[in-house]
């Protein structure tokens, strides 16, 4: 500790952090830190963030006002600028130039478009809301704008014509051409350009992997669109299934299944036509597969199917329509087969088991032979187990074996509830962003603003949601009345 004097003449003690931390940090060196939250800043010339490293040392990171905003839990490279007697200065490591001489036209030319394609893409990128953030960075000549432009580009299934979306979309041949342009530009960014150096080393590696994944998807979509344009997509699907059924072997099976899944994302009608037979095939043959490539390839296929449909299925609060019920039924089977194929050895085990319990809560009680109160209790128990699996995943379920018929939902639900006792304790958790905090405890779940006043109150009526004591806390009277109107509707 050292003594310092305020402007009014009074004395106060200052902790000499430099002496404590100097063994761990050297001037002009960079270190990885995790962003916690943004901090209030009186100046418009820079931004400030709270962060910490593996030593859990709390620091304040300073970066220029025109830099890309940092996100909570984002890993960044921080440079120690100076070390003096009582202070360490930590700066976001952005030593590469923040100015880019690239233009939208020069970026598009990397994809070798025709003059008409160049004009079309210029018009779309200059006006479509998807690229609004990119345009702001382009205006400030940020080095990051080409990377953001690539990552902001929607997948082809959002803009290529399909039977369910016959109007307002591009024709298949145009889609193939634009995907090839996109692929050439993206490869240039990750292989030849200097733009990724504008990011930290960790962020640069993450972005390179993300763009490489998008290149792979663009190649699959281009191949799938070629098959669709030549009326060969369904023949390809049937051919793969026939060879598997006859010989159990397909050359480059993982690629063929990825291509099939890509076709399904572009043509929902083909997915509806073939997914049940694919799931039935896995159910009949999966337990006997001796070729190691088969379980791995089909596991990737099931992962892709679950991932592409989870966003829609997770929003269901019931199965009142045939469409919602069919999707939930298929998701249950897909998750069960995936867990059975992998023996539960997957990084997403907790999330998958949580989804499985949630989907069972939507369909199993409806088919239960018990009375209404028992069905309601089963649904609440399944929901509860879904929640606990997100907190602390259960061990792999013995119920998920090949002899089990995963379409007998009520039997599957009872077995899963019986075999694994509910978790009895919970260590309170709190997840916080800049604006909101989610608190999890035995008393329930609370979503509350990070900074609140005495006027903050829960707006969910008691008994509205009979699960985990859910509370939504707000303090703005206008928000309160608005939410009440939404609830009443």
C-alpha cells in the first residue's frame, strides 16, 4: 500500500497493483482476457470494458471509439501499455491499421462476377438490411468490414426459389453462380487477405474457422442446386438409401449424407417425403452396423437435422397441429438414435437430453393412459428434468438402447423418469450481460435488469407458468402495462 493526496488535501491509501501484478505482466506484451461487461465512459474518444483473465484479475480495457464493440464472454488479446508505480494500463491489442483501402467493388471483383452480377450484388449489399452493420464499417474504412460482409450473408435456402417459396427469390442457376462468387471471395479472405489481422489472434482463428465452414456449406449448396436443376436430387437420395440397404456401403458416405441434408434444407418437401424412411432405416439397421464409418456418418446427419430444426421445435409450447406434432416426434427419434449411436459420448449431451425431455413433455402426457392430473404432473416432471440437464447433464440413459421403440413416447418417458432420480440440490447460478441478469436457484428462475430500483417488480401473474417459479422483473411502468396487454391477448 502507498499513501496519496487528494485535491482537497486529504490523504488516502492506494494499493500498489504494479508490485503485485508485475511478475505476471510485462510491458508491450499481449495476454488473453475475457470481457465481462461494458463500462460507462465520459469520453467519446474511447470505450471501456471490464474484463478478467485466468488469474481472475479484474481490469479495465480501453479501446478506440471506432473499434468493433466487444461482447460479454468474448475472448480478447490485451496489451499492457505502461507499468508505473500504482497503475497498469491495459489496451485492446489493435496495433494493425484500422483503415482499409478496400471498396465494395474491389471485394466483389475477387469473386470474378459478370458485369450484370457485379451490378446486382452492389445494389443488394448497398441497400439490404442484412448488411447494414457492414455498411457502417465500410463507411469508416474499418479493416473488419469484408469479414463481416461474408459472415452476414444468408445461406442459399433463404434466397433461392423453392416450391413453398415460388416468388420473390432467385432462380436455381443464378443461385449456383452467386454461391461460386461467394466461395471465391471467402477463400481469398481466409487464405490471402490481411483483413483477419485486424482481429485478435484468438478471434482471427475463430473467424477463419467460421468462414471455412461457410465455404463448405456453399460448396454443398452449389452441388445440391445442380442436382435440383437437373432433376437428379431425389434420384440421388434413393440411390444412397438403396446401396445402404443392399450392401451397407456407400463410397464417401459422410459427404453423401451431408449433401442429402443440404438438399432437404433447400427443399422441405423432399425432407417431409424421406425423413421418416431414413429414421426407420437407422432404427432397423443401426444396432448391426459393423462398419465404423456408418455410425459416424449417420451421427453427423442426425446432428445436422436436429440443429436445423431445433430453433423451430424449441419454440413450441404444445403440439396442437399435425405439423408441430410430426416435427417433435421426428426430433425425439433423431435425438434418441444420435445418443444411441454415440453412447452419449457427445459434447452436446446435456443440451440433447434437455431437448429430449422437453419434447417428451409435449407429446408423452397426451398419450398417457393415466388421468388428466397425472398427465399434467408427468409434463411438469419432464420439464423439470429438461431444466436440470442444462445445469448438470445426467449420465447416459440405459433406456436409450436399440431394442426400445422410440415412438412409444409414454413408455420412454416413464422409463427415463424412473431410471434417473431427480437432482436434489442446486448451486445458485447467475448469468449477466450488460443489460440483464438471469438468476437460477432452488426458489426459481428470475430475469431482471442488471441495474434496478425499488420500483422493479415481477410482471408474470402467479400461476401463469407452473414451472421453476419463473419471474420476469421490470421497472418501467410503460413496459409493465405493455406486457400486461400482451399477456391478456
